[in-house]
C-alpha cells in the first residue's frame, strides 16, 4: 500500500464520519456551531450492552439510537474476527458503507507485558492480523492493552517493552491507514504509568484511548492526570453510562476537559449496568453526552495540551 493510497483512504474515512452524522441528524445545534468540542462524536463499544447483537441488528440499533460510531470488541456476536475470509470482510465493509453507521475500529484483547518472548511475539502478530482486518472491513484503528506487571520483572523493563512493541505496531499499522489505540487499562492504568509508556512509544501512529477509570482521580486529580496524556490522545476514548447508580466519576469535568482541548475524536460508551431496553438506554447516553458538551461549550476556553 502506497503512502498516497493510505492518505486517500484516511480522507475518505474522515469525510464519512461527518457525512454519516449529518445524515442521521445526530449533531445538536450546540455541537454544530464550530465551538470547541464540536467535532466530537458519541459512539458505542460492543461491550455488555451490545455483545449479543449480530451485525445487522447492531447497525439497525445504532440507527435507532442515533449513536452512529462503533468499536467492535473481539469475541462478541457481531462475528467480525480475524478468521473472516476476503468475501466476508468485503460484506462487512459494504454493510457499513450502505448505512449511516461508522465502523470506528476493532477492540482487541492483545497486550504487550508478556514476560516471555514467545507470548510477546504472538501478541504482536495477532495485533498485526487485527490491523489487516480493520483495514479490510473499513475501520480506522485497533484498540490494544498495555497491561500488567510481573513478579521478578522490573517495572521499567515492562514499560520499555510495551512502548517498543507499540512503536513496531504503529509503523506497521501506518501502512494500512490504521491507528494503534492503547487503552488505559490493567495494572498500567494509572496515568503517570501511561505517560511513561507513551514516552517510549513515540510513533505518531500510536494514541492513548482514555478509559474513565477510578484511578484517573488519584494523586493530583483528574485534570492533572488528563493533561499527562491528552496530547497523545488517539481517535477514541471510552466512558461508562453517565447515569449509573452509585456513579461517582466526575463526568461533566471530564467532558469540560475534552471540550477544552477541542478533542475531535469519538467518545465511546462502554457500559456495564443492566437495562431493560439497551437501544433506548444508548440513546439516553447520547442525549446526556450532548447536554454535557453544550454546557462545557458555554463556558469553554481553549486549553493547551501540556
């Protein structure tokens, strides 16, 4: 694949994001006004709420809820897996192309903390296969995990190994017009640790996928931890259901921060709590997101990505 063709694919995909949102009328007036944060979109991860939807059902439910971006998590019922042959991959790509729904990318479970060389090599090769799959089905990136520390292995060594692996994958994915998205996850989820990893993973095609963990609030607090990594954000960030009971995460503050840096990616729902009607619940999360963005925009001031 040439650099020119990769650029053409990127431009096509970017145009599709805006076109699909406009087509389905998902942009409230506040988000369409050219204010900071107006380029953000709300999407869905096929986590617990969507794990049992096959692909036609998933796309139909995305249209009903007007949540039009999706990250397909591996092993779930949609069936978009590395085992698909060329014809099936083309079919998946066409299903999305024929709908207002956007395949933002794939959510793998691959991680790069393995203390043994064989396990690390296997994870890197598996991620490369996910990169090829995402390219073939029309996605724009692959989510990966850092993920843990191991007894008798110095933390610094594990951090270096994770970062070096990400550089290798970032270079590989660039040839396919894909982004490597490192989820803030596992024992590496403290933001100072994520910053250390990203200080090693300097390839511009590797981005951080914010994951809205309780650890975000540790130390000097959310705003400080956010700024440790926000200049390396990729095209996706994960949030939970905003209205879960006993939810103590400061969602408005988080959205204020995203608006403050004029984030232009997908804020994607990775919800856990059970609901009677998951389509209606998904639509409700979109409404709450839009309300918080509008509130943030009314008082927003651009913030430097320091």
